[in-house]
C-alpha cells in the first residue's frame, strides 16, 4: 500500500508541472503577440505622421494655387508660357 501512495504523488506532481508549463507557454505566447502589436502600432504612428505632413504640404499647395501670381509663375517657369505680345527668352545651351 505504501508504494501506491508514492506513485499517486508523482502523477500529481507531473500533472502540476504540465499545467505550470502550459501556463508559461501561454504567457510567452501572449507576450510575443503583444510585442508584435506594439511594433505594428509604432509603424502606423510613423505612417500617420508622414500622412499628416503630406496633407499639410498639399493644403499649402492648394492655397498657393488660388493665387493668380503663383499660377502665372508656374506657367512661365514650368510650361514656358508667355503673355500675348511677349517675346520668350530662351538661354543658349552650354556645349
């Protein structure tokens, strides 16, 4: 009879050790998932800040495009347009 009692205690310890191991596994798994979520959160924060900067730049550009002088400047510089009666100036290229 004495021998059976020791065998039960060993099974109990084995089951307890298994439960403890499973608990550790779950904790580690949750920690790794939380870490991945935090990394993704930081990446999204960076993208959001970039989007805000782009938005601010576009808002400023839209405001400038409502100014006739700015539109004329763009037309002259980028498109090479002139007013009626003006002679366009084309600098000679360097050879």
